[in-house]
């Protein structure tokens, strides 16, 4: 896929991996719309010409109206983090928080189900999982369960929506605002968290966005997961 003049929508595009993806798509010539619950926070950070829309991925009526407004779409990226991310021993976990973690999955299924019919025949979809889906560390049961469901969803739905394509990009530990605003504390935490990985540092949002751009542009990739994890799974 040549991205020049293609129409793209990026959910969760106001920060982190989503924002880095917006910059890459816009630089490649795509017309990009950012969607998040609070898109205005990215007003000063998005490239000129990028449109901002407010919508929650759990709001099906809102999504239906949004997709009808933006149609026809060539590219749909969902990098929204979704619901809660409870951590800690499973036998001590708050079950409501565990259930709430699956808001990420529901957000993805909503955007794919409601968005695909508003895409061109050879359109492409990218959703984001995470390394715990296939190698969970202690205390990550909720995150791992959601990620595993996201990847299974992609594999199962890919044949059904063909010739549209769908893929997952699975990042490891990425240096994003998710880890807090204090830079020194963030660096200390990320250093410890990646100390046993093959690549002993956190990744950058742009390193993940480059993988998202790859699966968008490569017309021979669908139903698969691309890891950008610094060796989390293999180390």
C-alpha cells in the first residue's frame, strides 16, 4: 500500500504509540484523523492538517456515526489502551478491575466490527497487543489474558474480512507517558524492568510505530502478530 493520499483513522492517537503512528502516516502522505476521549490534548503535537475527533471506543453509537462521517477509509489503527490494567497476584486481584481490563478488547472488536464496512476493499487494520500475551511475568495475568484474546481475535477474524487485512503489533516495555511524568523515576523503573531482556532498555513509541507502518504497507501480511519487544519473549 502506497500511503500517499490514503485516509487513515488512529484511535488512541493523542499520545504514545498512537501519536508516533500519526506522525509516520502523515509524513508518508496519508490524510489522518486522530480519535481519542480527549483529543485536544494533542493539538500542539500532531502535524498540520491532522483532524481531531472525540469518541470512546466503547460507545458503539458514537463509533457508527464517526465511521459514517469519515468513510471511505483505507487505514484503521487502534492503539487505545482501553480499560484498567490491574497488576499483582491473581488470587488477590480485584475481579471487577480484572473484568474492566477487557475494555481494551471490546474497544478493538467495536472498531473492527463497525469500521470494516466503511473501509475500501483493500483496506488494512492494525491493533496493538503486548508481550505478556505470550510470556507473562508474575502479576500480569490480566494484561496477558487481554493480549492473548486480542491476538486470537485477529487470527480468527482475518479470513472473514479478507480482502481487507488485519494484523497485531505487540510491543514490549515502551517509554511512554503511561509510566508517569517524572522522567528520573521513569528511567529508573524502565531500567530495572528491562534488565533481563536481550536489549536492556525500553523501546520508543516510534520503534513500535515503524512496525505498524510496516504491516500497513505490506500487502502480503494478514492475521499475524509482529513483536517489537527488545527480546522480552526470547530472553
